[in-house]
């Protein structure tokens, strides 16, 4: 469902819901968190929900049922920003009808200077920077709205939890707005992360995904400089934690120590997100990525030799300023050569304030960008289809995350999405599934008991 239809639907819901919220007059609020963007945003939304739950507030399923709305925003691409702005505009209508509605905004839309945002959207009650929960807490204290900081745990929706380990990014890739919005890298202390994961495991969590814009930078700003490999070693000692993942890695920063640690620790899943962005060295240079195609190729060779079962995902941007047909063909050729398990492909869109926006003309026509995007998607669908078809008839281990349309679903260690049908209760269990049908995007099978 796109944002506009979602919000239109919200507006159609009867006003009585808002009426009820005014009549309630208690400090228990119904809240709704709207999230768009990356896993980091999803993790932060879970964390905010954890704070609100701990204070006794209740989650609701829509804007119009809520007394408090949190928009967790993304502006990495123009399309995401448009959705955010559209949703903010439509929330104004809800606030006009229910002035008691509290609207809070976080995520990448919120930069250091919120003055302009406050002028443009006076119906928003609080703008707080991503991960800056102290601003949220002090706002809530002033309003007499209880929000409890003491429970520093994300809410567990499934046996899998996302754990931010490092905020911000120091890299300044030329196309990327993230460092301007999320600021410089700040790592969470290793002990704090281990303690949080232990508590989550005590509550039934079986798998954690460690998150950062660049997890390979983890720890450089901490006393003693622990790194991601050290953190993985510590987390591996937690009994009953079955699986550990992490994302996103940076090809210029990933170390041999990390690859060796992945290879040696059973609990670390054979899955890496390693964005290449382009198959052309001049484009990579203009993107300020800090590696060449040759270095990336060598890295993949090393990873595959040390972790043979590795499943690799990547990101590619097409239509970067000045990208010629020949340069695009190099990206296409790299995709063919690398045989990634998954690709997130995006058409370049200039983000005001970035280096690319300042220095380069967005000169690749929209229809060419679209065409290139489709070419990568089409090629990748064939490659992923072929890779997945090799699992036909095989048994795979699936950690079951939930049920959708009568089918259980979960992921393999290599991050393949698997569905199966069974009358038993499999939530949070490891299931052995015999694969019967494959597609580029998912697998279907029978559970073996
Ligand atoms: S590594 Fe580059 S693309 Fe990734 S968040 Fe940092 S600046 Fe953005």
C-alpha cells in the first residue's frame, strides 16, 4: 500500500476514535509509530515502542486511533522523502480535527537545525534526532506524558531482534545524506550491547542483527578500540542465542580478522551485505567509495574462500551523474560475474546538501535510469532464481519468525526466505524444511519432523 492510500484510509476512519482519546484524560496513550527506511529505523522504532510500552501506553494500528504518533522518517531517496512529506501534510488534517494529537518526528528528516522544519510544519510537537532518546524523554517529562527510559530494550515482535551498535557515518560518500543527518560515528559500549542481548535472549530472542551504517567502524571511538570481531566473540558466548547477523559492511573497511571470525564462529550466519554501488572505477571515485572494482573482486574471492556457504547481498546505484552506457555495462558485467544472492538497486536521485548534488549535474535522463534499473533487476532475478533453484530437494534450517496467510515463514542462515504450512506452533523454533519450490525471492517446502 502506498503512503497516500494508507493515509486516505486513515482519514476515512470515523472521528469517534479521536473523540475517545479526548475523553480518556488518562496518562495512558494509544500510540502509532509509522516507519519508513532502513533496518536502523525499524530498530529505533522498536526501541521507542519499548519505552512507550514500559510506561503503560498501548500500541494501536493506525494514525486515527492514536493519541500520539511517531513518524520515523527516511530521506535517503527522493521517493522516501516525498512519502514522508505527504504523510506530514495529511497528519495536519488529523491534528486540525484532534488538537490533542501529539505528533513526534524522528529519523533522517531531522537534521541539527530544526528551525526550518518547525516553521514548515508547525503542527509537529517534537522533532528529535535519530537515536536521541534524551530529547524524547525530556519532552515527555515537560508534558506529563510518562515515557520510561529505564527499559532499554526493543519490543520483541519475533524471535529476531535488531540491535543498533553504531550510529552515524564518517564516510561522506558523495551521494549520501546520512552523515549530515545522523552525524558522526558513535559506537555503543560493547558491555552495554552484550547486556542488552543477554536480556533479550532471556525474553526469548534467538537471533540478533547488529546494525550500523558501517558496522566495520564499530568500536574505533571506544576505549581500548574493540572491533566488530571482538563483539561477535562476546555475543557468541551467550547460551541460547542461536544466530548472529550484522549489516552493513563497507568494502573498504571490512577486515581479514572479521572474515576469519565469521568463519570460526558457529553462531555467525553466512550472510553479508557488501554494497558495491558501481562496476566502474571512475564512478566509484566520483562516489568517493574508497575502493576499486579490483579490490572489491579480491575481497569477494577471499570471503568466498574462507566462508564457502556465504550469501552475498549488494547495493547498486544506476544513473549516477555522468554514468555512460559503457560504465553502466560494467556494473551489469560485475553483477553477472559476482552472482550475488540479492541486490538492492536504486536510481540515483540528488540529495540537497551532498557533495554530488553540489558538484555534479544530474544528467542521466530519468527514462535511462529506469531502463538501467530494470536491466539490473532482470539480470538479478535470473541469477537469484538459478542460485535458489539449487536448493530444490535440499533440507534447510529455518528460524521461524511468524505466520502469513496460513503459512509459517522464516529465514535460513543465508537469509533465504522460506515458507511452509503446518498445524503445529513453530514460532521461534528451528525447523528443518525440505524445499519443494523455488523462486528468485523465496522458497517453499515441507517441514520435516
Ligand atoms: S558508508 Fe557512504 S553510503 Fe553508507 S551511510 Fe556512510 S556515507 Fe552513506
